[in-house]
């Protein structure tokens, strides 16, 4: 996922759930320290989310169930 998409998702959540009047200043910095702290936490949570898929042998490919099982084991929601 691109950093721009991550930031857009964060801003949508923050403005709808936390502070719908928090202006974002030039450079993507929030006018409030709270907004900046939330953004740092959001980035850290995304960076910490890594799902290790089972190793493949040779020309093998993942089937959907292997990926679903790995996501479930990591506690990751998916659609």
C-alpha cells in the first residue's frame, strides 16, 4: 500500500472519528499535537504488521487458503 493511500485512510478516519475540524497544514502536519501523535501511532501500527507466508518449494504457488490461514494466524482482517 502506498504511503499516500495510508495517509488518506488515516486522515479520513481521524477527521470522521476524532476531530472533524483539525486542519492539515503544509507538509502534512496537523495543527494539533494530538493529530500528529495519532498519525505517528498509525504509521507505527502499519509498519509493525508483517505477515510471514509459508515458504514455497520450487515452482509452487500459494493457494488462497494458505494465505487466508496465514492472515488468520496473524490476526489480520481481510475482505
